[in-house]
């Protein structure tokens, strides 16, 4: 069906336990990406097709080959990870003269070029690209770099040398896709090149790139002209140059002024993503892996798949908007297929991913959308892609996030006469949490005052201009309710600013507002703090202080543009009985207790008829039917409190559980004496155990290291088809371990070896998934020492075959 057939995702589509698993539609194979006919690159990129293209390198990746596609065909050059594949200067490469092919006496022939592109060279260090697991030159725009030309004779002042960079099918100077830089003459738009040293037959150049340059992979060539004739160096894939956005460059509109921000939001390869409920915040470590080999090519491939014009690729507003559309698969065969149904048998449970690398490399390798994602997966992948391309980006969680289907800035919840929820009417949904991204840039397309953090949300929710994408939207425009500022401000404003309105059906069938829970939405917005694993509360960047004049003005400004002003005209007051839920620490697999405290704040006796309804809920706010309820009449003396409890046994909730073990308690009551209606919703989740990771021995680049993972099954039932995932940038390529069954309450231990490839503090992240239990993960920090020989980096291919079966040591029952 269409995008809205997904149960657990869209309101008004109450969840029923599946009788038979509903088949997920097959990801549509990308017809362009199959073998046969011209290669994909021949159609998509004239630069690439003008090379020798009889080999079609668009087929499946060879087993164990980590080269990825898009980094130059394997048939055209040795694996770029090899130790001897890149001779400095690649001087042995063939040369030919422009024109008739003969090289005349006295011509200035370039016999080779050294772009100083290795990770330990000055260029890569100065451009903060030395962590990329690539041997090609990777630059950030607006910043100079060095190169050495090897010539057939000494350079003379009368010689003309011109550098040329090309990208895309039809390179054009006017579009910035063909860049011509005459050495020593000052180029155009910030491009220029100067001779820094000429000794013998070597010529050292310093080259400046434009702070507005297009980002992507450029072909590089050199032309020379002198009295004896003209010469052009042929294209060589080893001399391709990647150019990225530059948050270190004040002239770049993505410039970030604080070094600690750049270290965190551009260079940090792992981070924390928060989930759960506001009262029970869960956190998981995510491996962004933006510097892993192949990831940069995957990010550029995403822009190609969208058909984004190369001329627009220097604009971070356009690039981030395209990424928000392409990270989800709806309407453009993007990276991830969303699935909120609870049935993930045809793919990976979204809770099982531990990072972005496996997802992006799979998309690059096959061209097919990867199953399955939910909001934190879309956001984690978006952070990877934007950080990789050079945008300062962070992953943000909004608790109690509204999904306002009619932009009224109210979440409308409907109940029957007994205040039992009417699920078929509840189209608006409040997500327990929703995860999106902030990325940092100036907004030259908006009036002044909207630079800085911009929201980008790749989870497919509503269409924007007919496409499932969202943003970039200035956080300043959200804060001030300026919902007419592009892009998608009304939707995001509602996600953080709506009120919850409770409607009760009356005897004549009409509905009346019985309660308004103000400020229930967007109550807490957090992200990982800079330089630590603490949480940072960033609610103040999105909202003025509660109750302030500025906050009231922001909501009024937005509501004036909404669809339903004046919703509160039908309210009744009289509220002297208060209701509060006591949050218990509920653990998956154990019995739990729900407690509600009623307090009479008035001076007269009050009699309350109280109803408790318990149902399971997806984190998107879509609920199952009520599986346990309790009714009680409570008499409260003035000033008195009373606790009402409802025990729930594991066997009662076990059959109803959905993803992430969340439950929704609907509390409703009626005060006999004054007609006051009590209404409250409380969401809580069942905690799952963590994986315990222990390092067995020291970690050194290039040497095998062992980690031990211990897990205790919290359920009295057997977990079947258990899958562990292991991933960590600089430590371990994504690895999948099939471990079979784990008995009820059993403890298991497994050991895995890995070979670190980069030094420094690194995160090794693991997860466990099975049909009976998900949302189980763990992490360990690994401090990797450099190799004893002094080499900072090891051969990147690393270990980690996918899908191997692992023997396990069992710790017996508990």
C-alpha cells in the first residue's frame, strides 16, 4: 500500500496484533544500477565516462573487498588500500601531448604530480581530513593546499602552467563545474595558484580554492604552454580531488566559530542518541563513521541518485534539503525504508542498528534502499552524511513530539462518555520522542537573523512541496513562531509547541473539551553535550521561557497562521482535585505496578470516580487496544491524598508488547460534587538490559585485540534467531554475528577479535536483536595506541565477514 499503510506509524489506524505477518513491499530495484548496457557512471557523470569504460564497476562488491564503488574502478587501478599502489608522484604514468601526440624538443612535459594526499601529509592534516580512510586528496574549500609537479626540464618564467578541475557530465566555467587556474596569474572567484619553489625539474605550487566551490570529487589535469608547444597531463584516477564544505573557513557560509564545536559536530565519529520518555530517558551510542572508507563516496552517490545538479552542490541549504529527502526511501528510492509496523522479518529491526556505516555502504554497493529505519536511524544517518560533507551537525531528540495533521497547533484526543480513548478518531499523535538534526549554516536566502542552527528532518512524516523532506528550517524562526519562513516551519513549530486538548463525547453524540494540557508538547529537547557523554538541554534554543511574554507572542504569531484559531472557547473550569502518576521502574520480563495519586486541594469533601486504562503503544503514539482496566471510587477529605494502584503481571502484558516496550496509561475521572473532569495520559517504558563489553588486553593499531560480550536474557522465554551487531570507526567494520537461540533467563558470553586501524580514543558498539527482545545495546571506549613502527594507520580493509555464525559459551540459567 501507500506510505500510510504502516501500522504503528500513522494515527487513526489502531494497531491490532498481526494474525499473519504483513509482507513488506520489496524495495524497488533501481533499474539503472543493474549490469548490462552502459555503466551507471557513464550515464550519470561525463567525467567518469570519458575514461576507459569498457569495465562496468557497478556490479556487486566482491567478497572482502572494501574498496566500495565510486572511488574509481577496481579494474582501472589496484586497490587503493594496498601499501604499494600509490607511488609518490605516480611518475610512471603515460603522457601524451595535446594535438598530434608527439612531444617536441623543449616542450614543458609534466611527467608526474604529487598532491601530497596521504593521511600523514601536510595537506590532509591542515584540512582536518586526515582521519578519512582514503588515499586520495580530500580538501575543505576556501583553504590553500600544496602540490609538487615533476617536469621534463626546469621551469622557466616564460612557461605557462594552468591547473584544471572538472566535475559532472558537462563541465562549464559559468556553473563552477570547470575551474581553470592559471599559475601565478590570480584566478577567478577565489581560485588561484602560485609557485612557491622551483628547484631542478620540480615545481612546488600553493593552490587556493574558492570558499563557494562545489563539493564533490573533481578530476584534475595540468596544461602547459611554451614556444615549443602545448602539453596536457592525462586524467589519472589517483589524482582525483575531493572538495568538502569548510567550517574552519570564515568565508564559507558553513563557518563555525568555536573549535570545540567543530571537534564535536564535524570530527566526532560517534555520539549519543536519546530515546524513551521524558521521565525515563534512554540513551544509545551511535557509530556515525563519517571517515570510514566508502562513506564519502556513498554520500556523493546520494546526491547523484537524486539527480542534484552539480552547479547547486556548493549551497549547503540545497544540499541539506536533498539529504533530508534522500535518507528516506519514499518517492526517490533513497537510503532507508521506514517501517513502524513491528514486523521486520524482511529486513533489520531499526533498534538493531548500531551505526550508519553498514547502511550507507549497503546502499552504495547495491543501489537499493535498506530495510528498515525509524526516526533515530534516519537522524543518525543524516548526521553521518552531513558531517562527512563538512557541515557541523548534531542529533537532537524532542520528547512529547506532536504530529499535528491539520496544523491547528493542538493535539486533539477523543474519548467516549466513559473517557475510554476512541482510537479511530485520534489522527493526531504525540510521539514519545522524535529525533531529528540541527546543522549550522548562514541563510543567505532569508532575511537577516536566521543564521545558525537549522532543523533538517529525514523521517518521512508530511510532504514538503510534494516530496518527503523537511528543512532546513531556522531554529530562530521556530523560536519566534515565524511559520512563513522556509522551509517547513509550521510543521516543526507544532512538533514543539502544541497543547493537548481532551474531547469527551456527550450523550447527544457531540464532543466537548473537558481538559486542556498546556505545554505538554516539546517539553524537553536534548542533544549530546560537546566533549562529553552528558546530555545537553537545548530546549531554550527552540522556545522562549515558559510563560514569558516572548513565548506567548511566538505562539500567537504561529496560531494566526494555523487552521483553527480560538479552539478553547468551550472550556469549563473548577479544578480542585489533582492527579499525579508515580513513575515506577518497570523492567522487561517482570511484573509491574501502576500508581496514581489523587489530591484534594479544596476545602470540601470530594468523591472521585476514577478509571485507569492500560494499553501498549508504539513510540509514535499509535496505541493498541486496552488490555487492562481498573475502576475505583475514592472519597477524599479536604487536603487529603490517596494512592490508587493497579498491578500488571508479565503474563498479562507479554502477548501485547510492541517495539520498545512502551505502555500508555489513560487516566480519567469525574468529581461527583462539582463535575470536574480529570484527564491525563502517562507513557512509560519497560527497561531492557545492556550488553556488557570488556576489553581483553591492550589495543594497538594493526594488532589483533579481543573483546568479551556478556548478556543475560531477562525473559523467562527462549530468544530465537539472536543476532549481534558490532561496529566501531577505526576499530571494526560493521560485523553481523548469528548466535542462534538463548534460553530463558540464560547468561551467554561471546568473544570477538578485531584489528584497530586508527589510533586514539574510539567507541566499540554492540547490539542484540531477536523477535522476542530488541533495544539491547552496549558500548566500550577503546584507547588505541599507535603501531610500534610509528605508522599511524593500518591497512584499512580490516576484518569482519558479514553473517558468520558464532559458537557461544553459555553461563547456564539464573
